[in-house]
C-alpha cells in the first residue's frame, strides 16, 4: 500500500456541485398540487389574543386553506428540548403572544405570492400588555409575567451548595459582563415541504435540518406516528450553526396544514422572518469573581449567570445552566468553583443553539477575568495563564464542575501562537506607541480555551458497500451542511480500501436510505460518524481478505492490498491479484454482499482546546477598531484533512470576531426588533474582515479510534475574547478596565471619555438576589455528567 492519505490536504469533492449550481435545496422542490404557506405573525411583543377573523383571507384568490391553533389542534413543544414542561409553547399562538414574529395563523395558497397577500387579510384582535426585553429587568420585582400562573419569569435555575470559593484569596477581581444576543443568519433560512400524498409513507418531509433522524423522532413523538410511517429527507442545506438542530413550531404547523389539506405544502422563510423567529444565541449576563493569591495562583471562582430564554423555555434557556456551567473553570486549575444560574423569560425571540452553544460565553467571561487579574497583579497575561494551566500529566481528569477532560496540553498552542505573532516585539512596539502619545493605540489580546465536543458521547452509524463495478458507497448518520463530510469520509475509506476517492459516493440525510443517525451538532461528525465509517471500512477489508484468500487458495493472513488497489499474496509479486469487482461477484454467487453497516460507540465527550492572539488598533478619539492580525492555534486531536480543519477555523473566526465587533440583536422597550433586516443587523462581509493566520497542534484523544476531536466550533470560542481583550488592552493605559460586547465605536468612545475624565465606568455592581431562591444543584458537581446535565 502507498503512504496514508490521512493527514494531507485533499480538495473537497463536494464543491463541484456547489460551484456549478447542481445542488438541490428544499426551495427547489416542486411537487404536483403543492401549496405554499405564509404565516400571520404577531406585530406585538406581548398581548392577549382575542378573535381571529380568517374569512376574508379564506375567500381570497388562490387560497387553499387558512388555519389557526383551534383549527389544527397541535400539541405544544419546544423543539430540540424542553427546559420547563410547565411553560408550553403552542405551535400557533392561542390566548397570548409573547414575542414579535410569533405565528398566529397559517395561510396556504396556490402560490407564495397569493399566500402572502391573503395573510395580510387575516384580522387579529390584540389587547396589548407591557413587554419586558431585558433579562435582569425580567427578574426584578413587579416585572410583567410571561406566564402569570407561575408567579415568576424564571424558566429554570440551579445554584451551588453554600460555599465561599474566594475565602483563601488575597486579590479578587470582579466584573459584570454581557455576552450579547446574536442571530444565526445561515445563508438559507428555514425551509420545509411536507408531503402526505406519498404511497409508501404516511408522511414524507423535505426539510433544511442538521439532524434528519432526530427531526423524524421529534415529529413522530409530537404527532403520535411510528418512525416507519415517516420519511425525512434533508437535501443540500445552506448552513445551520445549531439553529437547525430541532423541529420548530413552524415545521409542526406546516405539517399539520398539509395533513389537513391532503396535499404537499411548502414553506420557505424570508430573511425578515429568519431574523425574528429563528432561534437566536448567546444572551447572558454574568457576574463573575475570580480569587487569586498575590503570586497569581487562582484559588476560586464564583459565577452568577442570568441567561435569556426568550419567550419560551426551550434549548437556549438551558445553556447557562449546563454548558456554560460545565466549562466555567476552562483551562485553569481552579479547585473551588461556585456557579449559580437562572434562565429568564422575556418578550423576545426564543433562544436556541448557536455555534458553540454555551461554551463561547464561558470562555469569554473567564478570559476577560484573567486579563483583569493580570492588570491588577501587574503580571503579563500570558504568564498568568501559564501559571494556572491544568497540568498535562494530570489528564484524564474531572473538573470541580464534573467535566471529564480527556487530554490537554494548554501551553502547547499558547507557545505556538505567541511565537507566530512575535509577542515580545509586539509588546515593545506597543510601549513605543504609548510613550509617543499616539491616539491610535495598539492592543494585544490573548485567549486560551477548552471546549466540549460530542457531548455525552453515544453512538453513530456508518456503512461501506462495495458495488459490482468496484466503486464504493459510504453512508453515515451525520448530516453535512458545508463541513466536508463527503471528503473526509471518502478519505477514510480510500485509505483503508485503496479505492480512489473519485470512485466513492457518499449518501446521507435520508431516513429511507440511512437507517439511523445522531445528525450533526456539537462538533461530533468526524469523531463519531468518521469513526463508524472507518470501522465499517475495516470490516469490509477483513471480509475482502477472507474472500481473496479463498479464491487465491492462500491463508487470509498472507493476503495484502497492493499499490494498485487489488488483493494479492504477500511476498509473491508474480501471483494473480483479485479486484474489488471480482470479490463482489464472488460474494453475490453465495447470495451475499460485500458491505458493513455498524454503530461506533464513544464513552464520553472530547475536549478540544487552543490559544488565540489578536492584534488591533483602537482610535481612542473615535472608538474605531482596526483589526491587524489574528493568530489562531487550535488543537482538535488527530487531523484527517488539514484543509477542512482550516476551513472550519476560518468560518469560526469570522463569526467569533463578528460577535466581538459588530453583531447584536436589539429590541426597543416595547419589544419591537430593531435588527429585523440585514440593513440593521451587522453581518460583516469578506471585504470587512482581514486575513487570518491559522495553525494547529495535535493532541490525539483516547476516546475514539481516530484520535479525533471536534473543530467546528473551536475558533468561534477562542476568537471573541481574544479580540475583546485586545481592545481593552489597547485602552488600559487610559484607565479603561472593560468594554462590553460588542465592542462598538460608541461603547469604546464612552469608556474612554469616562476613564479620561476621572470617572471610569464601573465594572461591577451587586447581582440581583434571585439566585438565593433557586433549587440547589442535586448532588453538586459529583452528580453532573460531562454534558453538564443532572
């Protein structure tokens, strides 16, 4: 066999279809008799719903049906998970609306235009109620309640047992920090075609989703159908970033309308709908305190975190309670941690998963605190980090909050990042510029992070089938939407079986052709799906050796795969060889095939890590930030294809830097969205960004046979605090101690003005007292598993 293809940069096989426009998305699907849906959405953030008059809309030209909650009678659900079952979310609003954009009715017509026109004819009687959009205000005494019967706007919460993690500290740094709400904004919004007319299934659903099998399971649970009655197909998907990981209320309504009408129904989200109704991410306010001794040793961390659940109690509201909690101590040997968290209900878009889902918030909060501590102790921020890293020799280990870290050497990527950026010379240049009084100041920001991927472990399906012509078909239960699954999985199969990559076809995202799967989320695909595919390829290899041994009348142990991709006898170069086609023919003669489909198990999560250094210029007179360099060194264990890893790094960096500088979902006091279009929500284009410098280190994990960890979310997690730290570092000589995200020119200018006038903005005020009334986390850290769940 030639040298291994693994670890080399192989160009993506998926890109030909993307470049030539051969991809098929849900929007492209046309079925006979298909209706088109449009939603009637609430223009108010909080109101009682009186009468809904659909008569004029129903009589409009081309309308096939108009439905309210009473017409469809669909069960309440929260999508990917339920944080609080006592706070149901109806698929269509019933007695009350709780955010602008909440669906109240659905119109189905012969064309999209007819449906949109008719939706404007539906008359809804709203009785306005006060709205609350600020999460701290939502928990204050006298705040308007979203579910009055509960008596609180806390969707859920947990607190640690009573302790004082700061008791042994000589120095305590404190900060109230905002991790702002951001929108996922995939290129393709939500889209679904529900077809109840297929002769083989009760229901066929074409949907833009990250998890086809999970979508089917949720659908069947909601509608009481058996999984054999439902087929879910995810064609090409134009991005997800976590926001397409579950079944949304709109999906349920479209399916209900299609079944009621007995015809296929299509719904394709507009960009404005996407910005007000697709689950959003982040949105935490954290009160963090870090205790240290005078020599810089970290002794304790106390965190009180309020997360925005939005209008309902789904997946996003759970993140501060679990994933942010799980990663709170990060890369540091902090022995005493006390962490309390509450999820607040507000009259805003419900929260969900967004690239990193709880881990970026933990890293951003902690890394800001470390920089603040470095200033307080007059220590170099890199050295303070080094002093407190967990010892590589102590892995595997369990942190005080119950995270089972697999392997880590956190100084390895930090050393490399500092070398690449030429750290000492940068510091010297910074001092020269500060001494000169230049108002355009240089800032250097560091962040070191660890994150969790494939949370909880579990299993994933993979298969390899050799076809009669010697080609191979590969499938996996993960579902690609841009990550490069077809390339990486083909590399694994080609490397083991010697079949050229252009003769390998990848099949995915159809529950009729792939029997099961966990889907794509939490950066699990290569370590889970790739391990399953590699195991299936190895199974096929062993089958092939045995068949070749029979044909060649040799011992199976003497059979080898030659450089030409055929099987021969070891050490006998003149012997006959057997091709894959001949092996398939041999198997077929016995009524068998040459294939393997299996599930790979992983006992727990893996924990990638890395270090980022960002270099910026900040104009102290205008607040303008000009990024100069960003060096990212990420460690995702063994690397199968460096090109794919670099692509994930670049995408993650773009989103993380955008959060640091530009992006923020905003509402006014009445709950009206102020960022309901891309004219107002600031997504940077490639022209707005700059060249990234990416590198990797490799620390293989023992959790799977590939030694691989996830990379999809890492750069997002590491980049945001590095940029934020760089901005504050640039201004620290002026007395600025902190700037909240996003670090906009207005925020920076205000912080500089306050600091230079002798009244710097406070970084701390006492948190609300809501945490004292929360239930104690059962059993403490010892009872938490590696997903942070209890």
